[in-house]
C-alpha cells in the first residue's frame, strides 16, 4: 500500500513542492528500525507536486533522489561520540550531555568566544537552521561565528547593506516580467537559481524568450544557461567588477541614465559622486583586462538601458572573486541607473509572509562592518560573521581568545573551504568539536560528538529564509511525512536541547521554552511600536491567541500574523498559521510589489549609491585593471562549476546522482591542452597544494580558464560514505591557501584563482 504526501524539497533554493510516495507497509530499510521495534513506513518515490502553488510540478534530479537521500543506509540514526579515539553509538541523553558538559567546560574556563560556531549551507533549508541555529550561537556567547556565507554570498550581503541599509535586504530579479535578463556568473539551468528563489528557472528562461525578451549571459564557460542566451560574453574570470564599472561609465557618458531613475530619484543619493569616482573605468580601458571587446560592453549597456525593463543578476562568478563586493554593488548600481530598481520587470524586494510587515520609511542606523575583528588577522566582522577561512588560524594561534572548540550545524568546511587540511588538524587538536549533521564525513569525522538530525521525511519544513528571496510571495508548510520514532529528537529538538543545556536550564528542560522566550521578546517589542498591527495590545492576550502546538508552529503563527499578509492577531483579515496548514499545496501571495522607500534602513533613508567603503575599494580595482598583463603566462584561472546531480559536498553518496557526466574533472580549452601538452590527466598546482585530475577538453571553456567542481575528495578512510568513496574525486580547495580575500566581505576567492597546469 502506498500513500502520497506533499513535502517542500530542501535540496536547493528553488523550494519545489514534491509529492512523496510513502510505502505504508514499512520497510526493511535498516537494522536499527527493526531493533527499535519500529516497522517504519518509508519513502519510495518523489514526483513534482503539480498542485504546488509555487513550483507547479517542476522537479529536478536532486529532488527526484529524495527517497534515496531519506533511506541512505550511511545516514546516521544515532549519535556518535569518541571513546578511546573511536566513534561509538550512544543514546541521545548521553550524547547531548557530553556535548553540553564539554562545551560548558571550555566556555567557563576560556569564555564564550573560545567556542567557534560554523553554519553550513543546508541550514538555510531547515526550520532548525533558520529559526534555531542563530539562537544556539547566542547561547554559546561567541563572536567567532562563521558560515558558508563567506564562501558564497557575503559580498552581496555587504553590498546590499551599504546600498539599502541592511545586509538581508536583497533586490531579486523579477524573472516572470522582465524584458531583458542579464545573468552574470551564474548557471541557474543547473543550480536552479540562488539568491533568487524561483522554481523551474529553466522554464522561466524559456518563457522569457517566448514573450520576446532577451537573455544575456556573462560567463567564461558556455554553460547550459549560456546556450539559451541571445548574447554570451565570456570575460576573463575575476574581472566582472571592471566590466560592470565600464557599463556604468558608458551609461553616464552616452546619456543612458534613466530619467528620474525610473521614478525613484528622490529615494537615491550619490549619483554625482558615483559618476565622479568611477572615472576612467571606461569600456575601452577595461577591455584588455576583461578580455571582452569594448563595443560588446557598450552594446550591453545600451541594451539594458533601452529595454522596457531589465534585471541584472549575479551569483558565484560575481561573489567568490577578488572584487566580490564591488561587483555585487555595481550590479545593483546598473539596475538603479537604468531605472530598474523596484519596478516590475526589474529587480525588486520580496515580501516574505513571515518577515515583519513593512513599516513607514525611516532612516535607519545604516550598515557598517568591523564592530569586532578576528584575533589573528584582524578581519572585520561582516554581518556578524568572520571569514570561514580564518577558522584554522584562530585555532592554531595560541594566546588570549584562542579558539578551542567548534560547533557545526550542517557544514562540511573541511571540503568546502580552502585550508581543509589545516582545519582538520586544528579540529583534531581542539578541546571539543560538536557537529549536528546526518553524515560521518570529512568534517564530522574530526568531531567528538555527532548529533544526527532525522531523515527529511521525518522533519517538518518551512522556508523562513528563502521566502525573503522568492520571485513570488507564497506561504507553504510541510508537516512531517513520516512520524518520528519514540525518543528520537528532530533537529529542532537537538538544537533546542543544546541551547537549554548551555544556558543552564538543562538538556531535559521543555524545548518549548526556547520558543516562548522568542515569542515574549518579539511581542513585547511589537506592542510598543506604533506602526505594528498589535501596537498597544497586551502581550499575554496575544500569546494566548497562538495555537496549542509545537513551539516552532507557535512562532510561525506569530510571525505570519505580524507579517505583511497576516491577520494582525485579529486586527484585520489575513493569514494565520492555521490557514497555511490547511493548504497542503501552499498559498500564493502574488508577485513582488514596489517597496521603496519603506524597505530602506540607511542613515540617509535613501539608496546610497556611492558609499565610502565601496568608492574606496575602487582604487584596488583600478590597480588591477591598469596592471600589465604578461603575455604567454603559463598559468590558468581556476573557476568552479556545478552539476544537476551534485549538491556541494554531500550528495555524492546517492547512487542515482553519481556517475555519468557528473565527474570531478578539469575542463579546459583544446588550445590550452595543446599548448601545455595535456592529454588525459593533468597536474594542477595552486598556492595551497597540488592535485592530479582527469581532463575533459572542451571548447565550451574560454582559453586560459580551468574549471573544476568542488565538494569532491571523498577518500578519507575514517568517513562513512560508502558510495561516494567508490568515486572520490579530488578536493579542488586544496589548491587554495585561503589567503586571497575580498576585504569588504571577508569572502575568500574561489573563482579566478591562478593555477599552473601541466601533464601529470
Ligand atoms: N545542482 C546543483 N545545484 C546547486 C548547487 C550544487 O552544488 N548543485 N549548489 C547550490 C549553491 S550552495 C549555490 S551558492 C548555488 C550557486 O549557483 P550558481 O552561481 O548559479 O552556480 P555555479 O555553477 O557555481 O555558477 C557560477 C558560474 O560562474 C562562472 N564563473 C566563474 N568565475 C566567473 C567570473 O569571474 N565571472 C563570471 N562572469 N563568471 C564566472 C562559472 O563558469 C559558473 O558557470 O547553486 C546551488 N544549487
Ligand atoms: N572551490 C569551490 N568551493 C566552494 C564553492 C565553489 O563554487 N567552489 N561553493 C561554495 C558554496 S556556494 C557553499 S554554499 C559552500 C558549502 O559549504 P558547506 O555548507 O560547509 O558544505 P556542504 O557541502 O553544503 O555540506 C553540508 C553539510 O550539511 C550536512 N547536512 C545535510 N543536510 C542536513 C540537515 O538537514 N541538517 C544538518 N544539520 N546537516 C545537514 C551534510 O551532511 C554536510 O556535512 O561551499 C563553498 N565551496
Ligand atoms: S530544483 Fe530540484 S533540488 Fe531544487 S528544490 Fe526543486 S526539486 Fe529540489
Ligand atoms: Mo552556496
């Protein structure tokens, strides 16, 4: 017998609705279940949910592999702790108690900041990661907070912070209505989009073409996305900030700046200063550096300016690069100057149903970095985080404030970050490492305690973060599809019990206490805000209106009711959590709407187009543009790539996703291969180390560029990834010594790194 159940896919930012097929006879899946006396139901299939209001049935190979992920025999079911240098399975109370006692001991002796906290990518896709993990960092009491953000989007956060006043306020391309989409350094046909939550990105690109719109792709590789483009420009990696600066100078010089900035000029300041400061970075000046003809840059500037609407969108090719924050800033500068900020078809600010309801415009405190600094290299804090690549040195370097312990939630920095070997050694030497993670992998194998979350099917789901990036507002909640076995904490419970343990309440305290504190604090603030829908009301009365339900649902109800579409706790018609729960395929809340000026929190209350730190960093860009470029340089510039059947470092263990074209190879142009005498296998050397990799020769890669995917290198015998180990690949991040950082965001350079390639 089978039944089906809707479940939002947690495997990428597209948040597709899946329809899971559940075998209700129970499965022989793994021995533990039998030992526990559970004959469990299990998930046997996943289809796209045709009724899902956001994804309308779309699914990709990763989503289709949900059952294999859920049933993966290598997934940890019980906590592991080290005893005499080996991992042993223990019960939940013992593992949690050990984690808390050992972390407490470090905190009591050396202070909260001696414990580091690393939050990895999948945390953006879980309730535990979005609504609870930040509270765990606070309970530890540490300023040594790290995340995959400084391997990814932090430059975009910093740029958005300077432009709009808050590092979480993002302008997202209005994919469904734009007339000209310009994609820079992203491959959404494969990645399914990032920092722009849209299900069926490939379908949206096709729809753009069908309605007569234009697609421009800027990428040194002719990716699957580039193949759909009307125009494909292939710049030298790392040079996009210069190319964008040249578009800006061209807009100014050719009088292409939109009248009244498309109607938002009163909300923008700094246009004249920008024009002055961007100066000589003209298309002709940057063309040799970018290796893109000046006429192509001018042509693009004109095309963006003349389109009825246009949206410039950048991702990893524009962030994990030397000028990541400058590039992210200039993307939105082009959007502003061409009149495309905050208008349909341009880039707009989404309104998530759980975000606080929009308030009237008011100047904010603005965005600044460096409220504290990393101890060893003095990196400034950015959006509350220090660079992930600084973790190893913070462990290695003795002295006051040295890192002695680490808590990770959903991260694999030993593979995903440069310096993996150094970090691994540091973790082995640490007093204690606690990982909340379902796998014994390259990072968690250095832990003292591993606390595995249950299967995705046993976890509820709500996208509290990704809704802030959605091209169409929606509210969707997935309850657990399979029940949790007795005594098995879910990830919310695991994180809450760590919080309660560290805060002194004890690991056995009611986990709902964590939520009640957040609820009380949030509502106490709301009732004193004259612009809140609950201004002046009594907190206890409001709390009493929340459902008698698990803590996360009570919080979601509060957030929804206070949000833009909420009922204001009965003050108006609107959403409650009960409405969302009653709509298993979700509630569509419509397209993005204009949000200026209310969304701004800069000190001026305007979009600040020429912030000092960015203007200041132009000197570094100018120096790179003007530097002499040696001809005949034997080195190549390394870039990354993604594959439809890969997900960073952690899905190579699913048979359905491995093999075929999903291989860890070095892709390079035939001219380079001939010049360097390479055939079959190559050796790559970078500042951090060297690797031997199979080569794929393809004219889809620009000459002078080498493309190698990340997340491979599963050859550590101490891990438990039996499928991945059979085809381990190599860890490309070994090549990177992690010393090149975008100074404004603390983000390490992963794309555009110089490497030397030769025959193996
Ligand atoms: N299937 C799959 N989907 C994923 C992931 C995955 O691993 N697999 N990972 C998820 C994650 S964590 C993220 S952050 C997103 C990333 O989403 P994307 O950014 O869309 O993914 P990438 O494939 O890294 O695309 C980056 C592109 O930038 C190009 N590039 C590299 N350097 C430069 C440069 O200097 N300039 C320009 N213009 N282009 C450059 C590369 O050739 C590549 O095509 O994908 C998410 N989705
Ligand atoms: N060279 C190079 N390096 C890169 C990139 C690149 O393009 N090139 N991309 C970078 C990017 S964009 C990113 S986002 C980072 C990713 O960096 P990380 O987030 O550090 O690494 P992931 O590979 O995503 O590993 C995710 C971890 O989460 C665990 N996990 C999976 N599901 C869950 C869950 O539900 N709960 C918990 N608690 N754990 C879970 C997995 O077992 C795994 O250990 O890598 C970066 N590294
Ligand atoms: S695109 Fe694929 S991985 Fe991403 S949410 Fe949809 S089904 Fe899941
Ligand atoms: Mo990412």
